[in-house]
């Protein structure tokens, strides 16, 4: 059984987790969540009560939410891969700090822009004010990252990308979506970094997922599943009877069906 990443489209920050999974190179599956289709599938609330993406359903039916936690989990699945580092090392602290910054300050700088874009009841003056606030916040963060990348190939330095670069590319693309800057002229080092990432096969793959293009399965990407197909794991059905026993085995499997043909002692060991 492979982990399943539930990713949101369009323009979801889940993008970075797909990139990281491709860099990891271990088998995984995807479940596509159309964020603009309301109401959302009722089963998703069992995975993420906040109805946010991404979420990751692990092999033991535990659920991880929040990109920061998911990315650190992905990196920790194979510490021989340079996308992450062992906890307790200087490199891990640097990665954790960068992810925390990207997940808070950098991500949040775009919030006023998304509100201005998505809330149709706003008048033009309010929309313009929100856009100005968002552009100012994005500019401050882009300036910081541009200076950071002046003498670095990757966000943490070093010779290869980390999961921080994966998350970065999924959020930084929002500047183009909102038509904010002349990136090449105003932030040349950041522009160079983005151009390099956008030619990476994992990033190109994530872009295909975003667009909904058909992609053949392989030894790493094992295909898509739907929420309906996950129902058996999210809401376990009865096996031989209606009898259920409550057991604490994870947030999405609160009740396990107990076959009538065996005793509860046998079933639970």
C-alpha cells in the first residue's frame, strides 16, 4: 500500500508536495480535490475537518495535514536522498526554519490577493486596497529571497534542492498568476531560481497534474484514486454483521467492523 496525497487544484500549495514525492522516488498515489467545486465531497471532512489541502493518507491510515508536516515526512522517508536531513542536525534546523518561513510569511503575503480575487461581493475600492497590501507584502518577501539566492543555487545552499525548494516553486508561481512583477528585471536571482525549477522533470510533472493531463503510471506514480474509492478506509463497512467495537487506531478509522463469525478477543488479539 502506498501513501496517498490529496492535492487541491487550481493553484494549490499541494503542488510542492507532488514535486517532493517525485524527488523522493518512492511509490505513491494521488487524489485530486477540485477546490472550486462546492460543496466539497463529504468524505473529505473525515480526512481534514478544516477542509484544507494538502492532506496525506499514510499506509497505516493516519492522516497528515499542513504542507510543512507533509514535506518533512516525505523528506524523512529516505534520508539518503538530499531533499531532507536527519532531525538534530544543523541542516535539519535550517530546513525547518526555511519551511516555517515559507509556510507562514511567504504564503500569507498572498492572502490579500486571493481575497481580492475570490470574494465577488467586494467593491472596487476594497479590492484595490487588498491588492495593494498583497503586492507590498509579496514584494518584501521576494526581495528577501532574491537577496538570499544571490550567492546560492538552492534555498538552503548546497548542491541539490530540498523540500523547501519544492514548496517554494508551488507558491512563488502565484506572482505570475496575480501579474505582480517583472520578475526577471526586479528579482533576477529569484527569477533564475524559478526558471531552473520550472525545467525540473518533477515540477513539469506537477504542472501536468495541475492541468489534469493524463499521465501514464510508473514505478513511482501509481495513479489516481477517488474519494469514493477511499471510502472503505475512511468509513469502514461492516464485514459479517452490524456489530462494531470502538478502537483508537487513528483519526480516520474510529470504528472497526467485527465479523460475527469470530469473537472480539480473537479479532483484537
